C-alpha cells in the first residue's frame, strides 16, 4: 500500500435531490451528531434523502475488525447508492 496514489471521489455541487448516507460506528453520542446533521439537511436541502446505516444495516454499526469485514460493510451500504457519506465517531 505504501507509495500508492489515490484520487478523491468527485464531490457533488449540491445535495439537492441526492442520497446522503450517515455512517455511525456505534461510538457514544455520534448518532446524536448525525441525527442533528440529518435534521439540518432535510430542513435546508430540497429533496435530500437521508439513509442511516444503523437503521438499514444494524451490523454495520461497529468498527470493523478486519479488512474483509470492512469490505462487506461497504458493500452492504453501497447497495443504497449514496451520493455522499458523512461519518462520525463519538466519545
């Protein structure tokens, strides 16, 4: 992995009409932060769709313990076709 170059994913110009995945890893209070973001987005951005990982795939609400499990979680969440993912950790 060392020395490899990765490009950033393209960023949408607007979130209007887009799907936003909120990704919580189960840490204390991060879900409160993400729920607040959801409220702000739905109140300000027309047609935004919010998908919370802990509601659609409860098993993804943890820090994965292996690269294989991380890929499995990513695949499950990618099935919801988010345009952008906002993640939060807490404590």
